[in-house]
């Protein structure tokens, strides 16, 4: 079992946070992790929050190609602004950064490639 440490940062502007479900899938050269509900005890994805999660995969994924984020309505539909996602692969000291800097509106899905980026 492969365990990846994933950090997700929510925007700092007013109304950036969400109470909706957020799912994450890691996509690598040789496989994908399972679609994982990101849910820690307490409030996740509040305005300005930087939350950390463990995402597992039964098999190694190879070099990570992208991160897939999905937002689904929970009770009341609200939008969410994701700043970035970072991933620390198992057994490695490096951290991969996947800049997002966009709103996820409605039931949304976005795929983010690794890179460096700043909001415009």
C-alpha cells in the first residue's frame, strides 16, 4: 500500500470556503489512486484553511501526472476556491506542487498538472 501526503489550500477571499464534498484522485504514469473523500475531523475547506490528508493507492502510481479534484453538493450548494494542492510521494522528501487558483462552481471536476504558478 502506497500512502501519499496531500495538502489542500483554500482561498483567503470572502466566501472562498465550502461545506460541499471534496474528492481527490492522484493520476500517475502507471495508475490512479482511488477517488478519496477528503474529510478530517472538524471543519475542512474553510476560508484560508490549509488541510492535510492521507491518500492511499494499492499499487505504486509511478511519476504523478496530475491531481483530479471533484466538488459535489452536500446540503446547500456553495462554491469553493482552491489555491493549490501539494503531494509528497511515499518514501520521497520532495513535495510536488499543483497550482489551481480557480473557483469550483456547482458539481465540478478539475484536473491540475504539476507546476509553479501565482495568481494573476
